[in-house]
């Protein structure tokens, strides 16, 4: 299902129940893998590339989420690189960055804006 709003195309990812609490899951759309995070402790949802740019592995959806100085983040489970879930910036100041995507939940369904 695809709908367009204000230059954003919303794709249906899955239902809320399909995502782990305080964790992530990978959603594939065409040739792109997107990590979607249900950050229950913050009552927030985030979406980023699933690809860790450090070693080019599709792994971020299995990373640990948390906060660093109030900034929501995901840590790559292999290399422990920390990325902001809001901006995609590497929180250690390295050049690696990930793309982030808007997320909305309507009637128990999670949508990703691409």
C-alpha cells in the first residue's frame, strides 16, 4: 500500500504487533532494507537504513537501542558503532552516517515515509 502526502510516499511496513518492544525489525521495500524500531520506553518509532556503513552489513535492525545524553540511538551489534535514530549521525564523531525515515502509526499499522 502506498499513499503520498507532502512529497513523502508512505509505505505500509507491518502491524505494531509485528515489531518487538524496545527493538527493531527489518522491512524490505523494493531493493531497500529499512530497520524499523519500536522504542517503547520512549513511546517513539524510528526508521533507518538497515545497512551499517562501517563494514557494509545489513544488521542495524538487530542492534541495541538506547539513549546517549538524551539522544535516541542504535548500536551496531557487530561493531558497536552508535548512530542517532533522529539524524543518522555517528555519535562518536566518525564520518559514517545512516539515512533516517519518518514513521507514523495509524490504526495499529506502521508506515515508513520514503
